[in-house]
C-alpha cells in the first residue's frame, strides 16, 4: 500500500508501476489526478478513466469486426472470379466433348448443372472449412491471449457470408452463356 505522501509527482516517479487506479469523487478530481499522473509519467501513455478505456476497447473491436467483414465480402467474390476463370478454361478444354453430348441429346440445363456441381461444390466446402478454421483460430486466440471465450457472431455475419457466396455464385453463373456458344454443332466437327 502506498501512503498518500508518496503520491506527489516526485514520489510517483520512482515507483515501478504498470498501471495505477485512482479513486476520485468527481470530474474535477479526475482531471487533477490525470494531471498528476501525466506529470509523473510523461513518457507513458496518457492517463485514462475506466470508461474511456472501455470505449477505446469497443471502438477497436468494432474496427476489427469491420475489417473481418471487408475480408469476407472481398475474398468470396475473388474466389468466385478465380472459379469462373477455371470454369471457362475447363469449358474450352471440353468444348468438343460437351458439343458431342449436346448433339447426342443432352440438354443444356444438364451441362450447366454438371458445371455448377463441379465448381460450386468445392467453393461451398472450402467456405465451410474456412469458417470453421477461422472460428477455431479466433477461439484459441481469445482463450490464450485475452482469457475470453468466443461468442457466436451476430446475424450480420451470416448475411455478409451469404452475400459473399451469392456474389461468387453470380460470377460463376455469368459463365453459363458461354456454354451455349461453345457447345454448338460447329464445335463437334473434326477437322
């Protein structure tokens, strides 16, 4: 216990302190305590009240949540674009077999379902695995570093993931008109 006489700026300067709690009885006392602490420890962080510290923590958490939302909203459409590129490459590689299937009577809708199944299924599986891995890593970090437990995300998270997946699937669906053009009868001819 530190005696009140040691609470002068000179007395505080020599104490090995990481944090200091000061009990005050009003705004004027808070500002006096802040002045004494800031004079005693000029190179340390500025003194803050518990309410200010909690508010800073909430703002930091909100900033991290917004960053996570941006990452989710950009990574899934990028994955969809890369998936669309691979679908187009796959369609070009299978132009003749798909044309022969269409000439043999396979409906265009069936070929679209084949492409959707072989393209969207890996996207959905990797999304689920990524979400699980992210929650595992976040839970381990929270437990080991902050001694907190992971709480389920708000409904906003589900909407953001769903919007990202829909954008990725929309990019994938944008390749379907190409299927009709490259699987016409002229692509089945052998030269």
